């Protein structure tokens, strides 16, 4: 799926999203309409959640997105 398709599906299902290329234990990305923009929840719960994920060109053009979390 592309980023638009996965965002719409994740929103409808109340879930997050990620990419296959992010590896075995990928972070969950939660798009919001808040000042936090896209929240990044790492797989490892000991790591800090991040605000404002900044996609690169590869992220925006990728077709390996899927609903996750």
C-alpha cells in the first residue's frame, strides 16, 4: 500500500502503520491532527515515544506500508 491508502485504513481501524522495510520490530506510526503530528511508538517499550515523525522521500513514495499495532 502507499502512504495515503495505509493512513486511511489505519484511521478507519483505529490502528497505527509502518513499513516492511523498517525491519523485524518496526515502530508504530500514529498519524494525528494534533500538534504532535505523527507519533512514533518504538517496538521496544524502554525507548521514548517521539513526536513529529519526519518522512523522507523514500517513505513518501514507498509501496510497502501496512496497518500495524
